[in-house]
C-alpha cells in the first residue's frame, strides 16, 4: 500500500514538471519598519498600473469579473505526503507544505492559495528543482481555524518531516501555527496573514523562523482610513467587527485609530460573531447613525450576508473592507458600491503579474472551462513559494538556520510587488484599493507605504 502510494506520488511529481520560469531576485536595500501610507494614488514597483494618476473613486480599467476557482470546495488530493524521510539529500526531494483552508468558511481562499503555490513549484521543477532536489508539495486542509491548522502543522512537521511551510491564510490560524513552527525551527511564510502577531512574539521581537509575503494590518487599516477620508470624503464611520477573529479585530482597531487621527468620527461600533447570519439589529443601529461609510473588515462570507441585508434595509452608505473580501464568491450585487484594500489586482500590467495571469489561466480553468483568474491569495501564495525556494537556493542548503538569514536579506520581485523584509519579517509593499461596481471588481487606487 505504502509502495503504491509512493509510486503514485512519484508519478504526480513527474506530472508537475512543465515549462515555466521562476523569477530571480535582484539585490536591493533593506526597507524600513512600520510602513505609513503616503499620499493616495501612487505608482508602486510591481502593482496595478493605472494609466497616469488614477482617479481613486472611478474605475480606470474594467476588470475581468472574478471567476470561480477550479475545484472550489473539494479537499485536495495532489501530492500528498510521502513516507517520512530524513532531510533530503542532493538529488533527493525537498518537501514544502501548503496549509490552506480548502474547507470551512472560506474555501475559495484555500483553492487559490494551493493553486498559486503549486504553480510556483511546478515552474521550479520544470527548471530542475532547487539545489538539485525535486520539490514535492504536501497539501493540507487547515480550514482557517486554529485547531485544524495546528493539527495540520504538527502532521507535516512530525510525520512528513517537512521543514518549510507556506500558510496559513487566516491570521487566527497562522498565529498558533507560527508558535509551533518557530519552536521547531521550521520556516513558515504566510502568504496572506496580515495580523502583526503572526511574525512578532510577545517580546515584541520577530519570531526567528516566521515570515510573510503580505503587508500588515497597521498599514492596511491606515490605507482604508485614508481612502475613506480623502477619496470618499467620509467624516463619520460605523465599524462592524468580530472580536474573536484576530484579523478582523486588528484591522478594525487600526482603521479606527487612523480614521480618528485624520479627523473622522466613529459613530458606532458593534460586534457580531462568526456564527451570526442575521445582522438586522446592528444594521438598525447603522441606519439610525447614518454614517458616511461602514467599515466591515471581515471575510467574504460575512460581507455577503451583512451587505445584502443592509441593501434590503435601504442603507446606501458604502461598505469598506480589507483583503478578506477578495473572493470569486464575493456577492457582487450585495457588495455593489463597496471598496476594499488588497494586495493585487489581475489588472496589473507589471511584467511579473502579466506572466502570472497567463500561466495561471493556462494551468487552471474555472467552472465554465475558461482560464481561471487568480486573486490576491493565488498571487501571494505564488510569491511566498518563490520567496521560500529562492532563499533555499541562495542559502545553497535546506538547513533552516541557513535559509532564515537568506530570507532576511532577500530582495525579490514578485507578482504582488517587490519584497524585502524589515526587522520584524514583514514586507514593505503598496496596497491596492478595489471597487465593487456593476457586477465587477475593478482597480480604484494605489497607496504606497
Ligand atoms: N489577511 C487575512 C487574514 O489575515 C487573510 C486574507 C488575505 C484573506 C488576502 C483574503 C485575501 O486573516
């Protein structure tokens, strides 16, 4: 049985080989810490490039409406863990775990993350792997939830002997995984977890072996607040939040701080839980408070419910949110008129992004058989995997004590922008603001750190 599994695995690995190039890094300076957004629409290195100075509230370029990801909710079967082996020797196999929420509340996050990471691995293998080793993915469904994520992390580390983890997506799952990974000297790069606690310990210092490929919520919250005050001309905001979700809570706090600092007033702040499906009590308070904007920094599943009910109540103030809105399952009708901060737009004209869009669409198809359109999760999982493999190559070793310093000094041109790490293992990158309008998600503005 085991032999059979290994044979199947080998066959899968071989199948993963196909033509494509992995990006090579160029040296560049170290960035600073705690990014602060500068003036609104600016031109970043490798992010959506609207022609000239973009007019924030109008969509310069229509996007392709997000399409469904291939195999949306099914648990993955690709390249599952092989028999435990010791550290792969030259000419052997290098395993990379992908912890992705393939089931649970936000399955599009998992599918896109897995597919972005697998594309990067396929491209590296097509070029001969890394340091003479073939790369093997170990995909686990971590469900955007602490316990399943911790179990998945323990499984890949203890059973599969994986030393490199891409994941989790959700901050509340990445934080407990980071404690385990760091203690065991396993390198973890979360592609998308934006809460500060993912890479930073209680002592305020960076966790040695933990990195991320995305910007952090203090920046994302500031960008949202800046957009609300400067572009939407909002003077008042109503904040809706789930206190039990590290990401939502953190982002809501950062937005509030920045919004108040820029002269805005928070006219209401109400909590709900992840299990809630009826938001009418909170929305009645929103209707009474008449805010200029409603800040709802949660994942798409919650946004779909709350925004729909708000429309039914006749509430016309725009919803504003964060990267958690990015999904092919975002209800574009319910969220119409809304905006969200994000890491990437498929509209990007940066060469890395154009190549990625093409290669992703060639490999994956949507439900209708058309080229799948990657979202920020796919782009960041692709970048995180390329970052990991580039650092392993730079270190000339899969010894994590050598890969850690290689990552710390990396300068990497990714699909989501240029990545260099600050002292807290956070990239300093631009944010994109996307608008939901007329059944489409389109580019609205770019904000540099
Ligand atoms: N930033 C979110 C979190 O930390 C995850 C996320 C990123 C979701 C990007 C969607 C897109 O939980």
